């Protein structure tokens, strides 16, 4: 299965949730905004939102600073 993560092709060997994708990319515990096929997915739905072949995922994480 192939998705597009932040504009880059990303291969997966099985169907996973957004929460699993966050874990695979090492972003667990970070402040994130996730867009799936142009729709923002609330954090409360990350575990139950399954990815499909061809999905486009954009992950943006907040970085503090000043």
C-alpha cells in the first residue's frame, strides 16, 4: 500500500491508523496537526482513522520559540 506523506511517496505493508503512522514517524507526544485528503483530523480520531491506498497525509508539528 502506498500513501503520500508530506508530498513524498511512503510505502506501508499493511493498513494502519493515523496513530500508528505518528508512531512510525517518531512524532509520538509532539503537538501535531494532521490533514488527511484535505480534511483536518482531530487528535481524538487518530487511533480510529485508518489509511487507504493513495491517501495524502500532511503532518505539521508545532515548534515553540521566540
